[in-house]
C-alpha cells in the first residue's frame, strides 16, 4: 500500500541537511538503514525471523522523508498491507516508524558527526549510550527504580509463552514496568501480562520499553505492546542500554541470543569493581523448562565456574515468587543507589570492561580465532563466549550473517576440547527443543561446525 503519514508527537521536524542525508542513497548507507528498519516495523505481524526473507518479500518498498512548511511527513510506497486498517496506518506502527526515524537521525547525523565521541574509549561509549536513551525520553520514566528487563527467546512453545504472561502479570500487580528486546515470544509475553495487571491496579504509568538494533529488528520486529521503541546502533550498545537502565532482570527460556545476554551480564557481574552492586537476576520458566535451565546452569558452571551461580537464582513454575524476589531485589537496588549517590535512571557506577563494549563483527575469520580456552580470566572467557553466541545469532537470522553462511559455509568453532564438548551439549539442546528459529516446524540447519 501507499500512504502519507505524519508524526504523532514523536518528531516534529528535521533540518534540510538531515533530510538530504536520509534521502541520499550514497550517504554512508543511512538511507538504506532507515528503509530496512522502517520495513521491519511495518511488517511486525510477519511469521518470519529471517531478514533476508522479509526484504525479498517487499523488494519495491520505499520510504521518503518530505519536508513541509511546519513539519515533515513520510511517503510510503508498496508497504506491507497488514500495517493498515481500512486504509489507515495503525497508530502504534506510526509511532514506531517515527521512533526509528528519531534514533537513526540522532545517531547518524548528531552524535557520530558532531558530538565528539571517541567510540574507542570506554567512558565515551557509555556517555554515547546515555545520550541516545536520553533523547528517546525513556529515562524520564525511570526516576523511581521499577524497570524489569526480561530476556528470552522469540521461538518458544505455547506453555512457556503463557508462563511469561503470568510472570508479567505478577510484576504488573506490583506496579513494575517491563523492558525487553521488543520482539515476539518471551519478549512479548511479559508485556502482555503486565498490561492487564496495570489496568487492574489503575496504574496509568505503564511503560513497555523495547530496545533493539538495526541488525536484529528485521528478525524481531517490535510487538504492538511496546510504547517506547529504542534503536541502538549495534548489539553491544543495546546490551549496555539494558544493563544500565534496568533495575531487575528475568531470563526466560531462549536459545543463542538469550545465552549471549546471560554471558554478557555474568561477565560484567564477575568484575571485581561490581562486587558490591545488588543486581537481582532470576532464571525462570514453567515445569516443562526445568531441564532447559538445568542444561544452561550446567554450562555456566562448567565454563565459568561454580561460583558464577551465586549471581543468579533459578525459580521454576512460580510466577508470584519470581515477582516477589524481583520486587525485594529492586528495593535493595534503590537503597544502594541512594547511599552511593548513583542515579536511579542510569547505572553509571556499573563497570563494563572495554572489550564488552567494542562491536564484534562475526566474520568466519573472527569466529575461528576466538579464544575458547580455559587459560584466561573468567570474565574474559565469558566475553569470548558472548561473541561466539552473537556470531551464531548473526548466522541464524541477520541478513549479512545468513549471506556469509551461504557463501562460505558454517562458522568453524574450535577451542579447548572439554569446553567445546560443553558448548556442543548446550547447542544440541537448543536444536533438539527447536529453539533456534521462529518456525518450529522447519528443520534447523546449523550455521556452525564445532571442530573436535
């Protein structure tokens, strides 16, 4: 469908230079980046997690920013029809489109060019993440600690999905807000449960934050409950945005993307500078997920050591207990931040090592050269394992990763034999339980090969 749409309180105008940068196909790829992210938002009801498939389905889709006397508008051509009702664009999708525009403009034309940020320096990267979040307005709602970050897979079974809704409901009854990766499955369920609880409590400040990045948005398009969509420049800044803005963390069943998030967070918590920080972290799922978490727990202990288990708690099939534990943990966070003088809306004191902040480009060469051996500090091993799982995510769903696998074959993963055995067992569990792809009826072809 074709349409002309205007912003609804998200973004009123752009400068002529910004419009030229967005419209010029030769200007550093900003035009194509906006087009692809916009298409993902418009295609949010699709049942594919392949960016390549989505872009192939709408090869003639176009979007143009048009400057008017008092504002701007977006001209859409050949847009997915499911984004419209009776010829009008759905309001939530309209807002998400302008959120995409806002973040791409801010990162692409303001900070990267004018801000003077040295993205090779740790403190500057953190400042960069902070200013992106501040520009979205989400930090205004975090003046009181009540944001629960929920991680988990987009490809989960119905029993697990219903459980995520029950946990979200219990969180909502305690007037806690939800932040996820914004997609389907375990990213949608907690938000859906919380909306009902917020309505019952007459809680009018319900915040459902979705944080994504350009490489992942096509595979995990924003679900309709998200009322604050944030596009970070890459996966590393997305992860940092989660851990600095959240006050409590819940992990539901997932696959490689969820494991990447777990390893990122555990690696940070293992740093000695973070020893005093209260950081409520719970792994949870229904009874059917007990074996899944047993395997994840065993992998963590076998690779990072038994002491790493002290950073999280596993609660099976008890949504109320999960919510109570998170609620109590957040009270501890509030007291710690108050005593230490740190902000409620952004965890400045959290130490994130430089290697965790640098973008990892998962080429075949980079994946093959990862240091996957025990003879290194545990937090460095966690960082390298995080990169490994990030690469598998790319090979599974990101367009550039899928194309690389098609052209060069699977990633070759090699390292310490015992470690690779543990890795093989975990990945085999994900494959056996059909967690790797959104379509659970399609046979998964691994994008990796474990070299023994």
